[in-house]
């Protein structure tokens, strides 16, 4: 094996080992994308969605996804909200090499059918100025995080989403 090939193999193995060591170190904090991060709920974050007084749920869902603070969430580049699903195109996460950080230009399309969704969860992460709503599947897996500046917006989104879950076609 020539010296160049050996140097490339050594470099790749070094990145792989560094990644493994970083993932196994419990005291080191690693920044994770909003979809996988687990914020701590505060007592103010407990909320049960209420679908009884929802007006224009599709428009509410659309507006709040488009208006969320971009520093906290992955804003969709393409969004369609219907009576059956939410479809959006967002930045795709990277590989182990980029430690999950989105790579510019890479995108993925997500489709969330209301029939597959569970009850949305409203919470406020500790030491953060924003509220969030977790879009969950029926097995309590977080699919997407919506961020808002106020508790009222978060609750309004959760109510609208819950309405669509209960009344999907």
C-alpha cells in the first residue's frame, strides 16, 4: 500500500474513532438537531390539546410552521398542509462524519399523515426563550419539533394539529 493510501485510511479511521469516543463520553455535551434533542419539560409545559374551538386548522398549522423562529427549527422550503397530511421539505441531517449537522443543499421530504400521529406535546425547554410542540407518531416517537415565541402560539398549533388528527379524512 502506498503512503497516500495509508494516510487516507489513517485519516478516515481517526475521524471514525473520534466520533465513537465523542458518542460514548457521557460528560461531553453534543449539539443535536431539534428532531432528536430532548428538552426538559417544565411544569408550565404540561398542556392537553383541545380540539373543540379550533377554527381554520389547516391555515393555523401552515402559518405557525412558516412563522417559527428560524434559529430554533428547520424551516421547510416547501410546505403543503391538507386535510390528510402535512408535507414539507427540510434540511437533511448529515452523516456520522458531520455528526448529524445538516449539509447545505441536502434536503429530505417528510410527510406526516394525521392518521399516524399521536397527541402533540407542548413544552418549554429549560433555559430557552421558546416554546415547542412535538409532533409525535402513535408510538411516541418525535417526528418534528415546531418552535414558537409564546405559549399561546404553541397551544394554538397543538389544538389545530389535534383537531386534524381527530377529524382526518
